[in-house]
C-alpha cells in the first residue's frame, strides 16, 4: 500500500499536490512518502512479536539521508555494502550496533572502518575475505562478528540480472563448502562466528522459493550448532517483490514476514532481514514533464525531460514502471500509443514501448510509479545533466532532501592542469 492517489483530479502524495512540487522544484524530481516508508517498516516488524528481530533496511535501494533517518526513527538498522553506505547510515542516526555489512568485495580499509565503528555483523562471502577480515580484526586486537553468506542453490528473482542464489552466481559460499569454511572460521583468531546469512535475489513475488531456502539455512544453522558453533542469528537477506503493475500480486509484506517468523521460530535465533525494495519501492515516484511528441512512420514518440540517467531500470532490466498523468484523466479520455523516451543520446534511453496512455500534450506532467527503490541511487550525470533532486513528503508539507546541483557544483571536482592551460 502507498500514499499516491488522485484527489480532486490531481495526483497527490499524502496531502501534497504533486503538480505543486513539479512547479516549485522543477522536473525531473523524485518524490518520497514518509508515511509509506513508515508503514512498510511497521508491517514487517509487527509479524515478529516476541521474536528478536533486526530490520536492517538495505541502503542500496534508497540511501537518501532523510529516508534513512525516517527508518532510523522506526528502529530500523541497515544493510550496507560499502564504507560509504555505512557512513550514510550512521550519519542518518542508525547506530553501528544495528548495521550489517554485506557484499563480495569488501576492502581492508572498509573492514577496519566497520570494526572501529563496532558494527553488528559482517556477512562474509568467500574464504579469502574471511582470512583477510581475521587479519584486519586481529591487528586491531578485536574479533569480527560474522555470518557466512551461503548460496542455497535456489532459483528465484524477477530477472536474471538480479537473481543471486543459484550456484554459478558470484554471491555467497557454495552450499557444499559452507561447513568446511565454518570450521576454519571457528579457528581463526580475528573471527567470532555468530550466524548464517542468505540472500537469494530481488523482486521475488512468491514465498515458496524463499521458504525453501530459509528452511535449508535453518537446517544448516542447527547442524553448525551441533558442530560447536555459537549460531545465534539467521540473516534472511531481502528480496520481496512489489507490484509494478496493477495486475502484479506479489506476496504481501505481512505474509512474507509471518513466513520468516514461522520458519525461524523456536530455536532462539535473532532474525535479521535486509528489505530494500519492499520498503522504499512504492514509497517513491519520479515526476517528469512531456517535452515533444514526434511522429515516426510506425510509431509516436513521447519525449520527456527525464532520462535513463535519472531512472535506469527500464534500460538496464527492461523494467516496467506505470506512468500516470498528474492531472487525472476524465472518464472516456482518448488513449494513444507511445514509445516514451528521454533526451539522452542512447537508443536504450526508452522507458516504455507501445504504451497506451491518456493523450499527452507537451507541458503535461507525468509520474513514474514505484520508483522509490533503485531509482535515484542509480542515477548519474551522464550527458552533463544535473543529478536528479529528491523530495520527501510528510502529511501536507514537503522538503527538498537533495537539491539539484548547479553547474559550478557539477564541475567543482574537476581541474584543468596548468600544463594544458600553458599551451592555450
Ligand atoms: N541484501 C543483499 C545482500 C542484497 O544484495 C540486496 C539487493 C538486498 C538485501 C535488498 O534486496 P531487495 O529487498 O531490495 O530486493 N537494481 C535492481 C535490484 C538489485 C538488488 C541488489 N541486491 C533493480 O532495480 O531491480
């Protein structure tokens, strides 16, 4: 459920007219709903009454400081994959003791930063990483709390590019090698084994593959306990899908959380979840303005002011985002079929092919729905376009939580060396 609805013929975010934000901040612009973020965090937490749970929001989905601060106030922790994400989470008020560090390529410098901060857990993905982490922690006179991310060889995920739990994916420790690596971890001086971790993919709509993976992982955790490891935590990763189309019906967050609670209950585990998309996805939209209609022999292009640099999911994954006009179309408004494209000089700068929309005129404003996750975080300044700004709405007011940079700010890290200037 989200808080983007038509009222009085205008698309609103909570109590704010999105057209007002488009006018005042300019387009393209991302708009997030505070109430939607809060609701998603609460729905998941509520399923775990009586069980120890850490909702480690996956910062990669949307790392804006104001979004993180909203979730920090809900008691969320953070799942991070870089020193930068860790610092973001801490700057937004998420304590290190609620941060887990995932990712296949942690550097020694990042490990040191995280150990010094005192993070909750490292999710270790390879033998090489385990050994380096032991060394870095030993040098600091500490022991790193770790879970091994195991690869359960379960296929799931909406797109091959975001499936991570099959053997052959680069993620995790192969299932058959996990127990041997745990045995080694148990002996390493700078390592303290605390749990088992899994993450099988993203935009997963059905609970079946996840349940199968989590049951395997709980079985492994219990075997590891028998082998003498102090397995106190199960980290189930993220991955629950959201509806991108009105006809999509992924499992509800409450059912997902209840399933996890069911699979893990009764063994005294602390459960860690790393939800990203399910928290932020439907909490955000990208607003854009129609610039031109261009007629080709076999199609009509609708050229808009947002580009693939602002929202790359359609270009990268062929992802679908619903497009809604900010002015609610009257009943019976004629529809037209468009290829919706951006201004970037790439053929992949296309948001939709042969999409039926209520007829659009230049200057009309549109919203890409479900753009709160993997939207702004994946944006770039390609074609020297300023990074897209972000706005957070709460009730009847809004704040610009990342403003659009001006030209000087866009170029301020660059320098033309004197030896070039001398030749000029
Ligand atoms: N934990 C780990 C270890 C992950 O790799 C991910 C996502 C998550 C948690 C959060 O997954 P979520 O709950 O958001 O599904 N850019 C792609 C999605 C990439 C997902 C990467 N890993 C997209 O736009 O669909």
